[in-house]
């Protein structure tokens, strides 16, 4: 058949679909006959219900199904004939003025755009690198020691100091009135670790077990508790107990406790370095990929299909609702979430997906099986039983699809970095780990 494709605007197209009315009617009758074999109705034995009763009860829904199926088949056939790549679902509307014995429909839809990627040699990309220093290993070792620290009660005469764990009772009032969340008994925190507001932390320093004091505290304007944000409160604090912390020594006992087989401090530091280098590699890759993707968005010219953006917005809204549900928000699935807040991000995601897809297709950057295997094995090394983690990924198609997406992005990043105007930047370890 010859398909006439009408261009409406940018990526929007329209085609007219015509179907013989007798084809529709014949299929409707055929389906109703099949249905009559199993349908049940009062006063009739199964399989003996008259066609008039079956048609009256199910005729409309069967006719609707047949129209949907036949129009869908006709649409797929037409776009295949015209060699069109359809983006999103078509909008089908019945068309008046069809020839006798025909029914006609207009199918309005979008097509995938032509993606033009400019000269990548002019694209500017920042490539970061980070070194795992001895200081970074020391800092990680300190964190591991803190995770295994013990506390011992201080003498009554000793005042609370930096690093001590204190047990307190407290009550806060604003203008003499208690407020929600402003009172606790047997509350513990460690001085100097940022668990409390700075004024509170400072007020408790130097206090001894059994002492009480009152002090003013100004809540920050951006404090998470909106009822007290920006207000001044008076707190009464009673110190019940002061405990000094003791960190384990960096020795063979600590190394063995952390799973180092030969128990040497050198092997422990080497293990920490290996783990940090793996984490650094993933973070550096993520930073560099983000820089590459920014450059690709700037270098590419294309129209973005509205249908794909709308679909991405829907996915993002569903993701936001799932997140709210996970946090225990009541009726999260009914939460009113305005679509427009996601539209800029959704548009960028779709644009980037189309650009990356074109780059992958044109330059054969698909993920190879050995790349997938290597990536999974590398991720698995940070777990206690790597072989089980590898099996966990390989056994699930959706998890493998996620790995494939990451590997393809890595391939794209390497390809672009090999062509772009690259500026190298050394990023300190602490900055990378925070970012």
C-alpha cells in the first residue's frame, strides 16, 4: 500500500488509516461466537446462550477491542511501510467523511529525530584524577578505629571534654513554654562530633556528672524544625554521666579483627588502599562522565520528542512517589506531584539518551560481554563474598541492563575524551569523597 505521511510540526506526523467496515464486523461476529461457547447467563445452559443475548451484553466491548486491534495492526503496517521510527504512542481519532463501507482514523504521532553531533575536537571537557595518599589511608583507619571504640566512665571530678560521650537530661523552652522535641532523658551524644548544634555542644563542655546549668540557644533560621527555626530557647541541662572514649591501637589484633588474614598492619593498610582506589575509580569515572555528557548536550543538535519527555516525567513522578512511600509517607501514591518540576530534567535525560544512542550506534560503542563481566567482578570486590555478588548480577536481566548502561556510558566517555579538548585537574581525595 502507499502511505501518505503528513508533516505537522518538527517531529509530529499524521497518517490516515482506513479499514473496510465488513472486516471489523466479521471479526466482531467471530469473537462473539467464540465467547458464546463459554459465557454464562441465567436461564440458559453454558454454550447455549443465544447470540442476541451475547451481542447485547458484550457487543460494545468486543467491538471496541476489535477496533483497537485492527487500527493498531494498520498503524504498525503503515509506519513500517513508510520506514518511520515512532516515538511514544500515537493519538488515534476517528475521521469523518470516509468512503461508503469504510471507517477512517487519523493517527498523529512523533518520530525519532535526526541527531547531529558537532565536531567533538572543539568540545571542552574537564577530566579529574585523584590520588589515594597515605593521609587518606590514615583517615580511613581512624574511621575504622572509631567504629570499634569503647567508652569508660570518667571520675566524678572530671569535666566533659572533646571526644567524651555524655549522658544528659534536658528541657528547652521558648518564652517559658516547652516545645515539641525539646525534652529528653538519658540522651547520649559525643562532644565535638557535630551531633548537636554548636551552642549546645559548647555549653556541655566542662560540666561534671551531677551538675545542671541553664543556657540560651539560638536556633538557625534554616533549622529543620520549622516551629523553632530562627527562635531563641532556654535549655536546662543535667549531666548524668561522662565517659572517655578509647580507640583500639593500630596493631595485629586490629588487623585480624578487620579480616586481614596475616594480621600485619602493612597488609591492613594495603587492603584499605585497594578499597579506596576502587571507590576513587568509580567516583572519578562518574565525575568525568558528567563532564562528557555536558559537552555532548552542547555539541548536539536535535528536536526532542514531547512524547518521550512526557513518558520520562511519568517515570520520575512514580519514582518520587515510591521514595515517599519508602519514607513512610501516608497515601504517597496519591500525593499531588506537579509534572512541571521534572520537565527540565526529563527533557535533558531524553536529549542525552538520544545523543548517546546515536554515538554508540555510529561508533560501535556497545558493551562487550567481557566488559560486562569485568565491571561486575570489580564491583563485587567490595563485598564479603564476591562470587555470590557476581552470580546475583548475572541471574537477573534488569540488573544486567543497569550494568550494561554504565559500561556503555564508560565507552562513550572514553571515546569523547579521546577526541575532545581535555583539561586535566587533580582533585584532592577529601573533595572527591564529599562531592
